[in-house]
């Protein structure tokens, strides 16, 4: 049983997840609500090393299956070290990407399919789902244009068709879990995106 609140932020490259995270944390600080933030892949020393391998060591070959398994290895560690203890302590946990990203990127983008991702989800966190997932949706090209990365990472180096599959898989997830996953039009201004996200969070707090 967890007593905290688990909120995840999802969406494609440059959709505005990290920007939104900052708006949400200042809103929580104003209300003196205790929270932690984390990100995936990452959030612990081991998981940050996995992140480095997956995103930045592009000379190292990684098969789609290995990528998926490493994502879940990092996630298992982040859950054990960071997410579960914070939830048990009653905190709000804000996570920049979580398992929906595996469905979108490895299931959709890498074409591994959702069944394989669901099997790993059932092993790693059969008992835990986010209370709320904010999905920042926008055309992939818009997100990529926002980021002026001169050194694109392994995933950012993918082609347009890959990002289209990522977006489609995210929207499919949202269609399957409309109670949990709230789609936010990420082409709106930063302010509008933030106020829409906070509306969803307020609703969640009222329902708890
Ligand atoms: N609603 C918005 N409208 C226009 N630009 C935005 C909006 N939200 C964020 N940005 C800008 O877009 C860029 C990418 O934003 P951000 O880093 O928050 O995206 P992200 O989803 O975290 O990206 P990544 O996938 O790399 O983690 C930043 O320069 C940010 O200032
Ligand atoms: Mg980010």
C-alpha cells in the first residue's frame, strides 16, 4: 500500500516535460506539499549510468530488446531506491518519464510491441501505476525544433517515422487508460500547459 501520490510526465522529445516539472514544483512549494522529483532512465546512481549508456554512448551497439531491458533495470532500481520509499513516506513523486515511455519508445518506436513491455511491467511493478500521467502531445517535428541540440543523443538521432510511432503509441496508451492519462496539447503556451496540468493535479488531490 502506498500513501503518497505518483505523478508522471510523458511526451516526445522537446514536448516540455522538464519545463512543466518546474511549474508543478513551484506550485507544490507554494502549498507546502512535500514532493520529490526523479527522471527515467535515471534517478539513482546505477540508473543514471544506464541512462548514460543508453543515450550518450552511441558507439556502443544496443539491440531494441537490450534497450528495453536496460530501461526496466534502471526502473527497478529507481523504484526501489527512490520512488517507493518516497511514496511510502507520503510524498508526491514527480517522475519525468516512466513505463508509458517504454510502451511508446521501445514498444512503438523500436517496434517491440506492447505485449513484451507489458510482461516486464508485470515483473517490475505489478502493484504500482501512476495516479496521474500528464501526456504532453505535439507533432514530433515541433518538439525537435524546440530543442537545439548540437549533439543529438541516441534516441534524438532517430528518423521522423520513429517519432511518429512514439506519438501514436503514447496516444494509444492514453486511449486505453483515459482515467489515468490526461492528454495536454503541448503546442499551447507554457503558461496554458502548466495551468491545464495543475487543474488535473488539483482534481486528483481532491479525489484522494
Ligand atoms: N509550451 C511551450 N511552448 C514553447 N516552447 C516551450 C514550451 N514548453 C517548453 N518549451 C521550450 O522547449 C524546449 C524543450 O523543453 P523541455 O526541455 O521542457 O522539453 P522536454 O520534454 O523535457 O524535452 P526532452 O525530451 O529533451 O527531455 C525548451 O527550450 C523550453 O523552453
Ligand atoms: Mg526533459
